[in-house]
C-alpha cells in the first residue's frame, strides 16, 4: 500500500519537474491505462479474447468529433453521449458473437475493429472525413477553465483514471466482478451455479465499450484532430498486450503494463529504428519469465473474525 | 462474363496463396491450440529471402528461370522452416504449460521482432522483385485470356497442398501429427515423441508460408516488411472459415476467401475489399460457430 | 406432493438414443435414487432436468411449472441446484468465493449498485458472505474459507460443490455421484450430510454407484438401462425385481 501511495504522490507532483514532452508521454500512458482498464473487464476478468477494443474507442472519439464540429456541443456534454453510443455499438456487435469460443471470438473482434477502421477511411455516411479524419475539435472546458496545456490534460486524464480505478475496484469486489471471474474459470459451472453467463458476458462487453467511449471523448479533445489510423487493429493489439503482460484481472498490473508498453519505447528512443525490435523481443522474454503477468491479481480474502463476530 | 472469369481466376490464385499460409496456422493450431501470430511474418521472411536469392547468385542466368525459381523456392522453404522451429523453441515451448494468452502475447512479440528485423535489413520501402522471370503469355480459352502466371500459381499451390495432404494421411509421421492433434497426452502415452511432432509441424507450416511469400513476390512484383500482417490476417481468417485445426478446411477456406474477396472487390466495392473478408468470416461463424469443416464440439457435462 | 415430474422425455445424440421416453416423479421432501449401468443415460437425464440439454420430446415440470428448454441459470433460480459428476469448481478461487457463486442468484445488485455501493448493496454483500460461510460450516469446510479450491482433497471438493449448490437455496438438489472418489469414512459422513440436507426440507435426487449407499438413503429408486426405465420402487422392490437383477448381473460382469 505504501508503494501505491508514494506512486500517486510522485505522479501528481511530476508535472512540476517534467517538461512538456514527458508530461505528454504520461498523458498517453494515462489514456492507454484507462482503455486497458476497460478492456481488462472483458479480457482480464471475464476471459473473453477481445482484440478489437479500439473499435469502441473509435466510436467514442468520432461521436465527440462529429457532434462537436457540426453542432458545437461542448466536449464535456459529449462524454456521456460518446460512452452511450460506444456502449450501444458494443451491445449490437457483441450480441451475435458472444457465444463464440476463445479463438473464434478473437478473430471476429479483430474483424470488427478492421471493419470500423475501413468504414472510417471510406467516409461512411459522409460523416467521418475519410482518411484525413476530422479536425477542429474543441477543448474541454470546466466551468470557464479551458483545458489546453499538457499539464492541465495531465490532471484531467489522471483524475479520470483515478475515478475509473476506484469504480472498477469496487466492481471487482462485488457480485458483478465475481460473476465475471466465475465465467472466466468455468462457464458451465457458472451457469450451473445460477449465473446468466451470456448476460454477464454482454454486460462486460458493454461496460468496457462505454468506458472506451469515454476515453475516445478525452482523446478527441486532447488531439483536436482524429483520423482512422489512431484506431487500427494495432492499437487493439497494444491494449491486449498491456492487459496480459501487466496481469489479467489486476488493476495494478494493467497500470504498470501501460507504463511499460507505452513508456518503454520512449526510453528506447536512443536505439532509434531498432527500438521496436528490442520491444518485440522484450515482450517474448517478459512473457516467458512472467507468464501470469507482471502483477497477477490478488485473491480476495475474507476475514473469519468478521464472519463469526457478526453471528 | 469476361470480368467475372478474370476475377474468379484471380481470386483462385490469391486464394491458393491464402490457403498455403492458412495451412501453417491450422497445423500449428491443430497440434498446439496456439495461434501463431508470427506466421504472417514468416511469410514475409520467405518473400525477402526469395528476393535476395533471386538477385544475388545469378542462378537465373546459369540454369534458367524455371529451374532457378524451383531451387530457390526449396531453399527458402527449408530456411523459413528452420526459423519456424527456432521460433517454437524460443518463444512458445517455455509457455506450453502457461495460460494460452501468454503464448498469444509472446507470438505478437515475435511478430514485432521479425517484421522490424526485416525493416532493419531491407529498409522500410517496397522492394521490387525481378520482373522478367515469369512468362507474360496468356492462355486463351473460349475467347478469354487468362495469364499463364495465374495458372502456374494455382498449380504450384495445389502440388504443395497435395504433397502435404498425402504426407499427413499416408505416412507414419503424418499419422502421428494427426494423433497429436486429437490428444497430445494420449499420443505421448502411445510412444509418440510429441516434441518432435511439434518441431515437424513448425517446420512444415512456415515452409509453406515461405513458399507463399516467394509466390506473392513473383506474382505482384514487390514486397514490403509489413505485408505479413495483412496476408497473415487474411490467411488466419481463411483457416477459421474452414475450421481451424482442419487441414482440408484451410485449403477450402483460402480458396473461398480469395474468390469472394476478388469478386467483391470487382462487383461490390474496391474500397471495402479488406472488410469483405471479415464480413464473410462473421457471417460464417454466426451460422457455423466452428467454421465450415470444423467439428462441433459439444462440451461434456 | 410431486415436486418434479419427468414426463415422456427422450433425447438422442446423432441418432443414438440416450434417453428413451423416460417417466418418473420425485415427491417433495424425499430422497430419490437414479441407478443403472454405465451408459444407461443417468447423467443425460440430469442434464435434461438442469437445462444443460434440451429434450427432443417430452416435458419436465417443476413445482407445477413447465421448465422444459429453459436455460440452466433460470432453472437454478427456480430452485434446482446440482453438482457435477466430474468436479467443476472454480479451481483458482477461494473456497468461500466458490460458495458465493451459489449466492449470486439470490442477490440483486447490478453493475451500477456494485460500482456505487449504496447501503443496501453492502448489506446484501455482507449477508451473502455470511450465508456462504454458514453453508461451509454446514458441510464442514469452515476451516478452509480462504484456501483455494484446487488445494482441497477430492472428498472435500465434492463437499464444496454441495455447499455451492445449497447456497442457491434449492428446493431440489441433484447430486451426480456424490460419493465418487470418497473413502469409506467420507462416505459415512456424506450419508449423514444428505440426511441433514433432507431435514432442511430439501428434496434430493441422486445418481450413485455405491449400491449400499443408495439402498440406505433412498426412499424411491428408478432404474435405467439403455436409456429406458426398467423399474421403479423402494429399495426392497428394486432388489427383488427380476429385470433389475438381470441388468444388475449383466453390469457386474461389465465392471
């Protein structure tokens, strides 16, 4: 616990001594961390092989971008709208495929993210601006304060991350989180214990999609310009790797994973063009030495004293 | 009609390449229940090695294009196969008992490693294959002109697939591969050296992928270090459509995908070409959740 | 009063008739046994009752309600809980969490309640943990609360499955070979446990190969062979039934 508190303190003071470039790196880490936490619900907790999370992120970002540039609706108002649309989209695509097993689900989710990207490139409904994307998206403004500088975005993103961690932590340690874990362990036993497996799988998908939609909103207002290549299959792969490498089902692990996957290539910049080569090799090595992830989830324990004391 | 036949033959040619690559996915999956995400990059390695051999030894001048291509193809197949064995030893074998997703991430890491190695060695730009090696002629059937290259491509793919099929069905090693695919534990108890079988599978699959790499280089005339991703993905889709783990399924899936994609690009929309494969995949999986020739596994309660 | 009625139920797999026109009734508050040689279709009958399989024809009535074709989780919620022949616990989860899985269907906190945790959700959660603990004590696993399920002995794993099933607050408990893999001592304890469960007013339907156990605890026995019911009655009646004796002898030789 001490390490976590120390980490939060140092993190929140870091804009005081970091330059704009590194603050922006931290902002990217934060964005990926929230996305990965939302994927963690689907992949880490429920054990659904989902490699298309960028699709939901894209729906959120484009919803914000389109409604903001066309109707000038303030960014913050669009956050719930983006989440909602991403959630509805998540529901519609997940519903027919939710029963697919492991690897079949994996390839179909890859398909979804690719179809979404191609649709964006092809300027679907004349709304998405094709491969150039959409530009001129406003900044979020909180009661007169317009969030613009990297430092401001830093607090905006990391406070949002903090709220997400808090809510997801509670979710994990409750009826809902447990149900997802039962499904991951043994679908048939979960169903036989009275858990509506397909309903909970869908809920996991929709919740993950909603959160990815929120992040899409943050991303669009941070960049002010978005284009399809930010939402490719490759982004989904990165998120997938963050979750598995960090520790599936572990909030700490996923945040650490985001620092490593998004932060490390920045540190490798001195290796220039070889950095991705090193990165790929590092992924293999890390998996071999920590196949359960860097920080596997802790098991929930229940205090006997409390149980007996309350008799 | 002319357009239809052209697209159909083109689709069959591309489809046979998808099928060759898909065989690598499906064989590895069959025995190890692992999606070898680095397989597409092994295909790229094949394409680049082929390019290097074609332009550096002057073999074409000495023995003529057809023989040279044949020799080089065999060399490439051997080399890529060896890389496949090495890949399994380094990146997958230590993870055999771990969670399946750990192996998926390791495979993605290996894929990044391979594609970036190719970029460092050959550069990030497209590289052009020698373009005077294959016949430019056409065969005319009923007033339709079909490029000889296409027919050659189909022919070579079919020969390779037929060899594989006979190997798996008729030889002792092939029987052992099939046994290991059904139940590794039982196969081990029957005295089958499963590690050896896995190495063989990791030789054959990548070797076929490498052959496909050269064929794509010759057919399209250019290669790029990232092309493995798209071909790998399409071939993976083909394997899943056919029923992953099923060898005839991979062949069938490849051809179906190639033809649908080619016809779709011509008659529906070229811009949506790459999405068509995924639409086909999703529709087939919704109708048949384990692919066309995949077994329907009802879980025993 | 009849709690469960299996009415003309048939099920075939790829042309093979696994269960052929089977009929029986389970009266409330009794212990009933389903016996028969291997491959007689006993587990298939269980899977048809619990909704894991859908019957090709026939009906299953539970508490006066037609439950044919309902999904397993709905059937659990209506009051039928089960254990599995091959133990299916959540191996990497703690013993208590395994039982909490059974409590799930009697709780109501949804996603939002779990996120924002209002007072009633906390209370519900606390109550569930308490109930789960009570079920663990009931089967005698109260010392293993935070142990992982996979660390339990085989016999204790079977008990944990029973605790998980009981946590769903069933009216009917279906046990698929509960004594499988248990030693003599554990089997004795199981007999006492089944008696305790019965005293709670829970009806029990079980498959068991241990004949002395079946004869001792079952008020009524149904005998299946090749998917067909060949006899039904009390232990005495079954023991004296010529068809059963024939089948029984036949299957003694098989073993």
